[in-house]
């Protein structure tokens, strides 16, 4: 009979929780590690809609990428997802930067999706070579197509692009490292204005593919990995986990 602890152990074997950044909060963040698990809902986040979805499908466990508890809690109120999840008796495991950085983890998945070869670490991301050369606009279009984005933002350069760095989620703070390691382009999300100015100064193409788009790829792959481990647990992808950004 599978339990929350057994699911945690399986994830730990795939992407050790010890790899997580010190400021991160990962692992079993809500519930009882001894609780029996028959159904798991996979999602990037926990929202009130996702808590409702979990209860409707009869899940005992929500497996998230973004931690349900990140900053210290100063209050627990009736309109919060954490309150609703606890009230519903749900368990929550969050696997965040540990699965970003792990071998075969999210950033390796993104590298494979782009076709990067000869990859090497970039903080929690990766850097490698593209199968062919691109211009800035060509790479932006390619990323949009591969990540199925509704839109991307980018800063162009006049370089011919071959060496590309990538970091899932908000990786703008690793732009300088990408420059130092000779990247012609950096693909990430949540780019701020000062990152754009720095990219222009350093003549590196910078592509913001969106936080959701650079992370949602994880869910179906993780689902498949866990289905191969557990024969007595069913795994479902959340239908309520959607990109909150609207595009026109």
C-alpha cells in the first residue's frame, strides 16, 4: 500500500531533495507522511481551484512544483489555498529547485526540447550547443514553437547564435553567468527591465518564454516516471493548472 512517504521517496530518487537551494522549501509540506495514497494530482501550483479539483477527483495527494509554503506564514486564513487544502485533509509534496537542477530534471528536459547538445551546468540551468545556427528572431520563433508559447519577449543581438543557455522559471539573475560562459543567447522567464538593458549592452539575445511555458513540460514527464514506479496509484494532470497571463 503506497503512502505519502513512499511517493516522497520515489521523487527523492528521481531528483534528490537535498539538491534544492537553501532558500527553497521542498518536500512534504502539508499532511501526514503515513497517509495512504491512491490518487495524486500533479500541478505547478496550489490554488483554491486546484484544491477543489483534487477533492472532486478523490486525490489524497497534490504534487506541486512551486512550494505551497515558501515564505514564513504570518497568518492562516479561510480564503487561502493552504487553509482549504488542510481542511480537506489533503497532503502536499513540493519538488522545486531540486527537480530544476537534477540530472534528467526540468532543465535537462528543456535542453532536450530545444535540441541542445554537449550541455554543461549553469547554476540551476544548462548551457549547450544548438543543432544549427539562428538569428535572434529565428531563435525566438523556434522557442515559441517548441515551448508552445502564446507569445515571447526578447532582446535581439547581431550575433549568430549557436551556444544557448537555458533556465526554467525566473532565471534572470543568471544572465551574467550565461554571458561569462560565452552564451550567444539565454532562454528563461520573468525577465526584468535591467536584465534587458544588460543583455543589450553585452550583445546577447535574451528570450523570455514565460514562467508557465518553461515549467509545465515537467508535469506529464514526471507523471510518466511515477506511473512506472507505482502500480497501485493513479496520477492525474491538473486541468485547473493554467497560465494566468492573458495575451492579445
